[in-house]
C-alpha cells in the first residue's frame, strides 16, 4: 500500500538566537532520526522566534492614518500601525465579528469556550486583508498566539531564504537531503482556517502533472498539485494550533522532485490573482452579460 507517515516533533520554547536546525535534529533523533528526502513542515512562527522577528505594541507609535482607521474600527491604534508597518498595501478589512453576529458564520460551531471567543472577537473584530512580499495575508500574518510576554510574531521577510538555510543546516547535521516547507495558518473560504506554504526549499512546490497520461492514456487536464501547500495542510493534522507544542512535522514517504529553489515563482501571488480576477469578470460579462454581474451581486 502507498502511504505517508507524519511524525510531530516537540521542541522546547524557541528563543531568539537558538539554533533551530539543531533543535529539530535532536528532536528527530529521539524519534528515530531523519532519512534522505524527508520533508520538514515547519511553523513559520518558530523561525520568527529564533530569528527575533518579534514585535511589542509598547514600542509602536501609531501615526495619523493608524489612529483614523483604529477609530473607525474600534481597535488598538498600535495594532493597526503594526499591520501597516508590515504590509506593502492594505487592500481591505474582513468584518469577522459582524459575520458571526449576523449569522453568516456560527460562533458556537467553532468556539472552545463561547465567552472567551467573544472576548477575542472584541479585541480583534476585524482582520486586515493585506499584500506582503507578493502574497495575500490577513493581518500580514502577524500573530500573538503561542508567543510569550505579550509579543507578536511577524513572518520572516524572506521565507524561501529561511527555508533554504534551515534545509541546508539540518541536512548537514543528519548527512542526508531534507527539504523544508515553512507553513502559516490563514483564513480560508468558509470562515475556517487552513495551513499554507509561505516558503520552501528542496521540494518542487508544484507538481508537473498537466498533460500527463492518466490510467487510460488520456492527457490529464489538471494534475497540478500544490505539494508545498498539501504538506502544510496534512502536517496541521498533527501540529494543531494551540497548546500541542508541535511546531515541526516530519513528512516521510512523499514522492516529489528535489528542487534547488523555493516557492517564489510558483504561487499566483497578488498581481497574478488580480489579473486572473479581472479576466474572469471580463470573460464572464462577455458570455453571460448582466447575469454575471447579478451573480456577483453587482447588477
């Protein structure tokens, strides 16, 4: 039978200056060690901790724009400024609390503790939709969960470079090729969240299956699996998001093409997504006329 194994690695609390590669290597050794072509799914937050990509609201001085936005949204202007400082562009806001209060989403379906969840929504009633490093994010990926001392973790500015550095360091320690995918949790369609890749090295992130013959010899229309995203999503089943303390998952048995490069160039990115959206709207209107606009709630 074909199959994969997912082994979670528990690490001690990672602090600035820690040798993350060695921590991973030693944790893996306790689980039997690493093997050639294993893939490490690594939470980007532990990279941020080790590299010191952290921020405190106490050191943030909000400007006029941040104060204006915060006043309209009922949020801490220091938080708004932190998002602005770490965004190439703010594209919009996602009214999370309104979606729950309006019945579009049901808080009782997702809340561990209903009152605690409501307090969290009071603190962050909106998420900012931003563009950062060519990718779309909510709140630019800034996160306070599982970060001590009231600090906020900021995603690495160059995730591909961090993935390469980590891959090379771990591979040198174990004497075998180990790919790395940096993962981050994002809001997905439907209001839930999913883990996605923000950087990688060693694994060709997108499969080359378009046009490959299927079992009946017919060229496949599709077959373009985003392996890096799938690695993150699968690993999230083990890592989870709260108090599990499993920031790294070893993925073993995955068939992939070794690739001396990263994720950049394989993701649609903001500019590509915008071009695709414009093309969809243009062609839909050409074919369907006003019906296309009504379907989008614009007609």
